[in-house]
């Protein structure tokens, strides 16, 4: 299991000055690592909102990947700092889950 970071307080990065966005990204990683005693390697952009400078901040902070809210499966060669995701809701049953991960179903959703 991995624990990922999501900023200190679910900040809308695109609405923050760059220094505050950087603080949100870096401090959340440091705080979680301190609490867990383990490296935090993944980041998820709050609300899925980010700009190229946020990708750079995430990379510089030492994360190895970041997730957006764009729907779809990750493909070889995708930007690891703007990964898509598959929507799995509480109501998703096992057959739907299989269809979402094993077919292009989610790739066609926007």
C-alpha cells in the first residue's frame, strides 16, 4: 500500500501564488513522511486542477508520479506527473470494475 499526498489542506493550486503552491506540495510530503516514517512518492492534484508549473514543483519535491482527475487508463509513455485515473465509485460492482480496467471503456469517458 502507498500513501500519497494531496497538499496540506486540499488547496486549489491554480488559485495560489507559486510560493504558496510550492509550500502546499512540499510540506504535505514532509509532514506525511514524518508521521508515517516512510517515503511518500505519489501526489494527487486537489480537484484535478494543475498547471505546468505545478508539475515541475511536484517533480522537484521528489514525487515520482501525480494523478489528475482526467478519466482513462494510463498508457506507456504518458506523463507520470499528469496521470489519468479510472473512476471507481461505491456503487461500482465487480463486473463494472473489470470492464473499466480491462477495456477501453474509461478511455472514452471524459
